[in-house]
C-alpha cells in the first residue's frame, strides 16, 4: 500500500511555470506506475500524464504534450510534474495517483493524493 501527498500548486500567470510534487510513503513506491490527473470545476477528472515504474515510459494527454514533463525519483519516493507555458485552461485541481499500469483511465489507479489547486490567470 502507498499513501500519496501532492503539493506545489498555486496561482500563476499565463505563460508561467509550476512544478508539482507527489511524495509517497510506504516501501513499495518503485513497484507502482504513477499518473497525474486534473479536474476543473464542473468537469470530469481527466488524464494528464503517466509514467511507468522505472521512468522508461511516459505518456501525455495531447493538451499538455510539449509543455508538461512527468518524472520520478524512486530513491526519494517522489514524482514530479513540471508544467511550462501554462494556459488558463490548465486551471484545475491536480491529483497524483498510483496503480499497476501507466494507463490513461482513472479507474486504473488505486491510490490517490488529496489534490493541489493550480490556477492560471490570463
């Protein structure tokens, strides 16, 4: 089992950058694929990015490809989402998640962080 805490959200102007972090507790972090999802007000939770257990495979939603980078440090039990060229439509609560496969569906993840708010002003 793994517990996740995601941090790093905040208010940023369009075109700016933020880095989200997800810290895990538990001894089996390196066994899990990890993902980032986001949920804007009135919308369903959507896939943002995923990374497999060793970082060798990474997947991105088309809307963030080329702007966001997912990475992980298994020794430190950390996962990151570096976000650049942020747009107002990136405004959402961002959640980190852990599961057995680096999938794009939220149902593929078993453990979730509490969420961190990202607000991009125009």
